[in-house]
C-alpha cells in the first residue's frame, strides 16, 4: 500500500508569488488533513477534509490560504500571495473513514519564502 | 495553545540504553499518538493508545497513559543509532479528529 505522498518536496519562492502544494492520501482514506510547522514552533493543524468537504478549517491562518480536494482524492493547498512568515514545512496526513484513529503523514513540503 | 508538551526537550543516550520521554496534555483526549521524525524526513506513526487503555507495546516501544494525570510516556528499549530522531506526542478529542502536537523530544543515540 502506497503511503501519503506530497509534491513538491521543497519549494523556494519570492514574497508575493503563488505556490501550490499537492497531497495524495492513502487510497481509500476519506479523511485528509493539512498541518504545518513553522520554524521553532510546534506542528499546527490547518484543516480537515472528509472526502471533498471541508470538515474543519479552523487552523487556516488567513484567506491567503486556499485548500481544495476535488473528487475526494488528492488535495491542493495554495498560498497566494506568499509572505515570509509562511515559510515552514507543510504536512499532509490521511486516515480511514469515520475513525479518529491513526493519521499517516506524508514526507512534507518545505516551503521557503524569500 | 499547545496541547501536548514533551519532556525532556532533548535526550542523549548510549546505544543499548533505554530512552524515556514524557508527554503531558491539558484537555480530555480520545487518543494519544506518538510519532517519530528523522532529520528532514516526514512523520512516522509509532503507536496509538486510546483513552481507555493504560499501556501498549510495539516491538521495542512501550507507551503508558495516565488520564488522571493527563500524561503519557514513551519508552524505547535497547536503543540503536537509527532511533536518533525527534519524537512527538499528539492528541485528539472525541468528535474532533485534528491532532494537537507537542514541541517534541530530540533523542540522540551515541554509538
């Protein structure tokens, strides 16, 4: 069984530019989550999809962040326009349907905004 | 605010020794999970313990949970160099699947 994959692994962009991160969850996992870790801070929740619906987006920092999960499969997280404080590692995780059990994480995307 | 807090922040041990780290949390939980992150890599799920469980084992890992003290411990026995990593505890709540992470414990296993 393939794990959670994320693309790209690393992105370096300038302030004001747009970046789109992609996450492919484990096949059959209805729950998909985005988290991020900014420098020196703990890993923080961003949002949770159940299939294609946003279940909880309470962790999204502001309206420069837009997450989508069309068709309930892969998800994208767009940052537009990027700011310096957006730099960090963005993790995606997935878990089985309707079960608050193990969340399996991807390798993360390291975003550097200069 | 941060839900879980790991203690100690850093731990250095000799290969073959045991490593113990603790996690404290603030609010009632449904599950508590431990993850490992090797340098520059993703989070690897180690073990999940439910709020009605007190102890769980997986290979060289032993996790305990004391809900009355709102704390958990992770014991790694007979440590190896490959165990060098950061370890995080994460909690979720009933009907709230999002995980709240602690700041992590960095473990260094010396050969």
